[in-house]
């Protein structure tokens, strides 16, 4: 059933055309994700559909009995209202009845003997039954509790910005509607709430239209993606994975696909298809690695067309942290935290809001001092810090001049020079925007410019504090691609599960009571590990604790002989193909060899995750981990070659 139709809608601001003769139909059951670069008019488009803005041209046709509920990025609040009063503020019939019921109930509590009040309450009981008010009222309290708000009588003016956003989200979710419109519902929400919201929206009946940069969220909820690009609207039937595939096809057909952008989209498509989940068998793991190797071939062919990532040379010693603690008054955030950072570490920091994640970032980056403990920085460390707020910007400067203040050009490890103009192009600034005054840029464009400036200064230790809150999906894909080739340390705080999976190989998880769990692996792998080992979340359990037998086990593994593999064989022209004796033996044994390497890597990961105060021991484990990964990649290259050769031999036999 059609709920709403947009016909030839256009909207401009000053001389900038945001929406140009766009048409769209929304049906019952549609779960639509709206994506596009920041500043293209996504939020404006939602406001037009919700009836909060009027288009310059065209019209929005809505069914007479169709109810729309809209959550904006910046909701309006009554600071004097209680949480429940704000929740039930809507003008729908059921909300009016609930508000009236709450008022009468409060009067009865003040004067239990009032017969007139008691009669009013009885009448309202019937109305609550008729409009399903009891269920809505109960749902509101359940959802608020899920969102971490339990004091329903607290005034809105006393809540933090994040708490107010949760109240607004709850109000949107419990208000009966045929079409629910959400503008960045996952922004500033922690991972547990995002997981809960994902499940809630999947169960919810009715249509959904939302803007979000959370790609796992999009992939698991939506059945349609619409993209706003330079005033035009492109529609893709399917979830985010389907969109990525169809996007590449569409751009190729238009003849406008740059090879660099194509590489980024292909990498993202490969990642989202894999889902970043652990596989149930070794065979599946090997197939995944084979897929990764195939993707890597794409990168090799485009290296000469791509900008490499640049950083200042980094010495052997990076950052050693030993038993640091930090508290603010009675609030203790960090206790006896230790870690040795090595080159190319990619660390994701996770945990609820207000638990100390940014505090740890600020200590590690020298912004604030720890209360106790020791921090040693290497002499070659050059820090770049992307804060949640933009650094100081002279808005009278042009974008290109702001970047040039950082550097005219930087040189990559292979000698390639990246100019300020090229850096801007890489981060989606076109020819005209590069020369625009900063004052004329949108908020999202300023954030992109701020990031490009930090990278232009060529740091070798990069701190990113919630980079995904303000970036659109395209910018995130570019940033992820940049970080893939970044020859330095990356430490990021983020609630974006996809981003954490893409850029991190270690997780620091704040679990409360000054407990920080250190885990080798990405976000999804950490969640799977915790699911299987919930005991590590107990107060007396910690992955940071040292395994007394760790060194003995390490020494035992060092005694194992490494597997030598001949990598010099190849097929030759159209001659009769066959395995050599050595290749046949290698082919028969390689699955078991790889499996043993996998097991060896898991053992090393466990020892690293167990933690230790012995820094030299941890350094040895980290180096062994990297060595095993390199050996496994080499084995996978051989596995790929041998399996392809086997397929060719079989095909030749059958021809």
C-alpha cells in the first residue's frame, strides 16, 4: 500500500541546488536508508517529506490516514517537562489520552478521597483500553530503561545532551505511526544501544526512512537504499550490500567512475559481504583469505593511480604505558593501565559514554597528565589528533589555503609527493569547493577539511575521537582506505561497529569499575569472544592478567620448526599440466599446515590477551604474532596457486 508520494520536488539554498525534480514513492513495509555526502541536502529532504519544510517546486502527496513521526538531529525540548511528559508530548489521540490520564492520576494521589477525580480516572481507564494506551505507556518505560534512563520524573533541563537525544528517540519510537523518519538515530549512541535499536527496528511494523552512517545498521535493517547525489536521487532495491554492488555498475555505465573510487567501493563491498564475522570452519577461513588475496590484486593494478598514505618516519620505540591511573575527584576512570604500542598498531577504544575513553586518548596524546604511572614516548613520535570539535579555523581563508598552512606537500615512504590540492581531492573536495571560503562550507565539509589538514601535517601516531559521528559514508570509506596504507599507529574512539572492524586489529574495552579489557582482534571478534567467555567481564577476571606459564609456552612454540614452502613453480604455456612430486606433496599437506598456523596464531593471541606487566615479553609476543601472520599470508598465496593449478589440471583432463 502506498503511504506517500514525492512528485518532482526541488529545493535550493541561495544558488546551491540541493534537490532537483526528485520523485519517490514510499510503501508500507519499506525500510529505506538515505545516503549521500554531507551538504547534499539529506536532512532537508527528510524535513520536506515530514512536512517541516516546503519545497520550492513539486509536491508531497500523503494518504489521509497516514501518520508520520519524525526524529530530527536536533529535537526541540521543553526543559521544564519531566521525561515522561516529554515522551507523551505528541498530538496524536493516544498521547492526548495518556497525558490526561497522568494528570488525573497525579491529582488522585494528592487527594485520594476526591470522588470526581476518581470518576474521571474510571472514564479515562476506558479510553486507555480503547486506544491501546496501556501498551504505549508501558512500552515507553521499557524503551527508556533500555536506553539507560530510569528516572522518569527527572526534568529535561537536568539531562545531558546525549540523554535528551535518547528521550527524543524513545518518543519517536513509541508514537504510533505508519512512517517513521529518523535522522541519524545512532549518532552519539553506544554500541549496546545501537544493537538494541537494530533489533527493535527489525521487529517494528510499518515503513521506515532514515539517515545513518552506520553501515552494519543499514545492511541489517534496510530493504531499499536511496542516494542523493548532486541534486539527483538514485534508488536501489536491496540493503547496503546490494547498493554497493549496483553503485559500481551504475557509475561504470555512466562512464564517470574513477578507478580509485571504484577500488574503494569494491573493497567496501568485499568487507560487507564477509560481514567481518568469524567462520565456523578452517575451510571457510581459507576461502575468506583467498577472497582477500583476490581483492589485493585489484589494489596492485591501481597503485600507480592512487595517492599513498603519508606519515613521518617512526622509530622503533613508539609509546610505552605502565600502570597509569586517572580520576576526577571521587570518580575513578582508569586504574593501573599498561600497554606497549608498536608500529602500525590499529587500536579501537569502546565503551559507554562518560566512562573514560576520551580521557585515555587525552593522556596518551599528552593533552592531560595521568595521576600516576609512567608514559614514555619515542623521540620520533609526531601526533595528529582529530578532536570531536574542529580545531581553530580562520573562516576567511579558502579551503586550499587552510590545508597549505599545514604543508604545501608531503612525501610518502615510496617518494611520492602529495600536494595540498590532491589531499583535498582525495577527501571529496572538487575544483570549486577547494577554493571556497571556509565560512561558506557546511558543518560536515568543515569536519572533512579539518581531517585533511591533520593528515596533511603527516603525523605518525593518529588519534581519532569519534570520527564517525559527523562523517557521511563516502567520507568514512575514503578515510578507511587512507588508514589501510597508513604506516603509523592509529588509536580511535568510536561506536561505529563497521568502522572498528575495518580499521582496528586491537580493542581496548572500558567495562566499568576502572576495568579496561585489551583484546587482539577487531570489534566483531571481541564481541564473539566475550559471548563465549563472559567470565572475563567479572570483577576478578581480566584479560590483562598474566599467565604464569606464558613464557614456557612461548619457548615451546619457538622450538617448532618453521614450514619451508617452495614458491618458484608455475604453469608453462599450453603444455600438459601436472603437479610435480613436490607440488603434489605440498598440495596434500598444505591444509593441515595452514590449520596448524591458525592454531599457533590463536595461542599467541590468547597470551597477548591474557596481558602481562613484562614489556619485553609482550614485545616478543607481538613480533611473533606478526611473523605468523606473514607466514600464513605466504602459505595462502601457495594455497591459491596450488588450488588454481589443480582446477586447470582437472579441466584439461575433461577437455
